[in-house]
C-alpha cells in the first residue's frame, strides 16, 4: 500500500454547473480519493476560501478558475484572492480555466504571479494526468 499518496484538494469555480460536474468527474478519475468542491458563485467561493483556509488545517489545493463569469470574472476573483492573508494564498495553485481563445487572457494568466497555468475548456483526463505526473 502506498502510504505516501497525498490526498489532493480541488476547488472548481465556474458559473456553469455542467462544466463543474465534468471537472469533478474527471478529477475523481485521475486523482482517486480527491477532495473536490465545486462552486458556481464566485462570491460564495471567496467567502468559503477565506473562512475554511484561514481557520482550518493547511491543505495544498488546486483551484480551477473560470475566466468568463457574470458579476465577478475570474480576473476579479483573482484580484480579491490577492488580498487574502498569505496563510491562505500559500495553500493554492491556481489554474485559469477558460473556453476563451483571447491571446490576452493567456498572456495575463502567464504574467500573473498567482496563476500556475492556463487550461482550455473542457478540462481533459489527459491534461489532468499530465498535471498528476508533474505533481508527483
């Protein structure tokens, strides 16, 4: 039995519940036993992160963040995330998840110190497997 297996934590913030379901299923397939939380309202997601990650035990978390959402875009969420305490921010690896083909979105993601990568929708099993290999 592998005693070194890390229990991975994932949060998906996307206003599309169907995309959230697909992401959740694919994450479950690749990262068996992962803790997955999907949220469709960015404000609710920020509140959850602010409370759970400040007061709870530290956990390395991969956040998939949709760029194009009503009310708060992924960029707005990222700006608010930047204001959170360092104790919270250090627990996250953020990947912008978007169907956008806008080259400026890609550049902005690459240039953001908070963003670990840019992933085109839909999230794929192959992409997650590559991520798993990089994470070890």
